[in-house]
C-alpha cells in the first residue's frame, strides 16, 4: 500500500514551505479586498464626474458582486480539472486587466462591464486560494490558515480605503483603479515563483509527471519521496460531472446545507457592512459617526478572523463557528439600542465586525473539509457563489423593508435571527464520506 503524503501533512509539523504557500494565498486575499471594494471607495467621485443617479451608482456597486458570484460558480470548477495554480494565474490576469481598463473607462456601461470582469477573476481566486491554503495546512492549523486569508481581505479593504483617500485627492478616482491593477499584476510573478500546485489535485487528477511533481513538493516540505502515488478518489471526467457529483446521493445533503449556510451568512454579513453607517445615522448619530461605526466593523473583522483561526487550533472549528454566529446575533439585538451612548455603540460595532467577519472566515475554513479532492474547488466555489447571491439580495431587500416602514432595530433583530438559523444548520453539516470502489466504478461508467 502506497504511503499517504496527505496523511503525513495532516498530522505532522508545518514546514516553512507550507507557511509560504499560505502567505501567498493571504496576499491574494489582500489584493482581492482592495479590488472588490474599489468601487465603494471611488463611488462618490465617479457619480460626481458622470452625473449618475443613485440607482446607477448602485448598479456599479453591485456589478463586482455579480462577477464574483459568476467567477466562483463558473470558473472555480476548472481548478478541479486544470489545477488550482493555473486557474489562479488566469484569474489574476482577468482581475488585473479589469482594474487597469477601469482606470481608462469612459462611461458607466464600460465601467460596469469591467467591474463584472474584475469580479469574475476575484471569484475564481477566492475559491482556489482558500482551497490551497486549506490543503497545505495541517489539521491543527487549517482553521488558522484559511482564517488568515479572511484577515487579508479585511486588511485589503481597510488599507484600500486609506490609499483611495490619498490617491483621489492627488490624482483623481481613475488612479485608484490603476493602482489596484498594477498591484494585482505584480502578484503574477509571485504566484509563479512561490505558490505550489495543490497536492490533492496532483494525486487525484494525475497529470503528466504527477509522481515527480508530488515528490518535488515532498522534498520542499522536508518529507521522504513516495515510491508510488496512493489510491485516489475518482475525479469527475468532465466539467458538468463535477456539478452533478455535488448533487449526487452521497453529496446532496451536505451540498444543499452548505449552500444554505453560505447564503444566510453572507446575506447577514453584507446587510451589516452595507447598511450599518446609514442605519446608525437614522438612529440619531451624525454622518461622520455613522462612517466611523462602519469602519470599526472592518477593524473588528481583522481581529475576528485571526481569533477564529487561533481558537480553531484548540477547539473544533464547528464549535467555534457556532459560538461566533450566536454571539453575532446577541450583539445585533442590542446594537441600535446602544446608540444613546456613543462609546458603547462603537464598541459593539467593533465586536459585531469581529464576530460577523469570523463567521465568513469560519465557513471558508469549513467548506474545503467537507468535500473530497476531486470536487473540492467546485464545491467551495459553488458555495461561495450561492453566498454571493445572498450578498446581492440582502442589501436591496433591506432597503425595500425600510421603505415599508421597518425600523433599524427590527432589521437588526431579523438579521440576528438569520445568524441563529445558520448556527442551527451547522449542526447538520457533515463531511461527505468517500464512496465505495463499486460506487466509484458505477459513477465512472455513467460519465
């Protein structure tokens, strides 16, 4: 029986090479945080220059999220066929081109289309980089590795906002897109030099010289080379089969529960990040105080994702994630009522950001662990794409409910209920069990 390098990595000490791979994934998420929110940073300047209505600006703000959903669901599955690393490189080219061309766009239509292209690239990067970070981490540090990716996203969003203020004041809004495009393009050689291909992809898909490539990785991780590749899970033979496998009898329950979890958590998270500054103002705070409250959400998010990873190294990821969801709900219930005391409102805002961001980081860490390597990126990418649908719908739905007379307090109660429901669903999610050899042979015959 062939030795399993995967099992050795799961239980052994982390090497510097493994941490380097995780660090590159973190850098990818820093750039993603900037690229995703660049429209929010430049929205007012774009609206002023082109005389856009609020609805038109809203379409531009949503375009990137639409692209991310498409990228996660349509591009990410290719990583299970051609490799995680090649797909990340392709998506970096797409995102860099979208950002650079956005800097010279001449109309709302051009900018909107380029935001979709940028979002498609980012969607593919997010799904693939989280999978690589998960696969190169040991079982003990896997939660931290993927959670650190989420801190990169929050850091990119926060740092991007600060950079945008300086760039817009000195060079105009186009310079923000150009800056982001140059930084994104600069990561291409970093990925080429430092980001390895997924070990699980090599052992599952068995591309040319797979054993040599696995052994080259083993040596860099200070492991003994293999004499032969271990038995692998049967991989889907074509693209459509990957999606079909997610809804096959042995995967369906886990897949549907994971989709619903991502939908609920991202709907709640994007309501919080999109509406909090405005709702704080409606609750009696000044516009500047509302913006400050929104900024504290991102600051808290940086700490929350990192804390979740550290806690997951000591306790089970499921338990930590459930605790985060319940605490988010409790804090949301008292948030608007706290606005009478500004310091308390800001403190609660920071803690809401801490736990809400941690919920998303936890789901990103959980998703790769429930699927086998043959459909792992397809499963993670599709779940993220479903979650993006919730992210697109929830801010719009909240606006409609406010127009119907709902108060901020009631909205936060409802969103708190969403996080409680997600915590309950989490109890039902279980990893997909490996199919029997007979089942694999039957599936291969059908494909």
